[in-house]
C-alpha cells in the first residue's frame, strides 16, 4: 500500500499521520536513518496542517468581514 501524498491529505488525515510519526519517534525503536526520514515527514505534515489552518482562518475572516463583524484572528497554538 502506498502512502497518500501529503498535499492530498485533509487536515484530519495529516494530523493522524503526524500523531503516528510522533509516536514512532517517541518510542525510539526506529533505526537512525528511518528516524531521519520520519522526522522529515513529520515536518512536512506539520507544515501542511499549518497551511490548512491558515486557509481556514482566512475563510472565517472573510466571512466575518462580509457580515460586517469585527475582524482579527488569533493564531492556533500548538503547531
């Protein structure tokens, strides 16, 4: 089975994959080379999730502007 490309993942899929990567790295039962590859994948998954969240924040902001509501968003913490 081939892994789904990160760019095609939903936010939820990417978060689940990132949790798996973190779990594997925390257990420490992965060889050094595999750990490096996992770390790189984790960084790419994190960036993808951040991009998805940013896009969602921008959509909400646009809706609020169209409704004449106060604008400004607070960045999501933890990523």
